[in-house]
């Protein structure tokens, strides 16, 4: 996939200068039953997993989960299965006992429930970013943000890359915390390597 949103992202947040080991995406559906959105696949193949880091103080501001096939991570798994184990062991479990009226805003099912939220990133404030997987076409999955203080669910009618571009450029009407300092990308892993 190549669109103007991805080109804008590269301009706003240059990817790593070195080689990034691509992900064997054809294996995702057979291994975990999920096909990822095209913009996320391109992002992972160009950026790997990692964080947007503030140049002013070196703190991570937003992290995008990567896929890593090396040493076992979540639940003793690697690759796609580790990505999903993180969803079930961490994300799903944290939602399991939460009453529906806890959230300000809509309540959504959480993966692995059908059409549930599937996390792709988080930030330094504990906010979590998801795709809402209710559409059979992953390229039509909107972004949902769980803002933790107070607990608010916000749905955005865009994919991950378009969402990141709108926030990084300062065009997003509701989020401005990524525009307070210039950011660089710090890759922490790609499919073959864990860097930190």
C-alpha cells in the first residue's frame, strides 16, 4: 500500500535509516486468524516496532507494537502468536471485569470476542490505541483510543497511519500531545531482531 497518508507520515516521522526486516504477512491469517490492515503492514515493514521519542528529553510518547519472531515473549510465544498472547493476557484480561458503565463513551467488545478491539499501541500516559475489528475488511477498521484519565473511549473514523498523521501534524481536533516537541522514531524490534 502506498498512499498520501503514508508519504506524509514519512515526512513527519522519518523511518529508521537502516534495513528493517519485513514481516511474513501471509502467515498471519493461518496462524492467528487475523489479517492486519495494509497501512499497519507497511508501517511495520518500514518502521518495525518501537516508539516516537521526544527530542527534548528522550522520553517515549507513543509506542506501536511490533512483531518479533526471535526469543519467546508473551506467553512463551513468538511472532504473530506473541502479538495475540499480549492481547489476551494483558489487554483482554484488563477489560474482563470492567463494568460496561465504567467508560465515558461507547463500550466495545475486546478481542478475541467477535468484532472486538485489537490493540496496536499505547502512550506514556497509559492510553491504549486499538482497531475496532467489526468490519470484515481490515482496511476499514477505525481507531479507538482508550484515554485513561478519566476512562474515555473515543472512536476516530480513520486507519492507524491516517490517525498518526493527523496527530503528528497538529490537525487532530481532540489530541495535541504529540506536537509539544519534535519526535524521532526509535525502533525496538523488527521481525528478526530485538534492539532494546
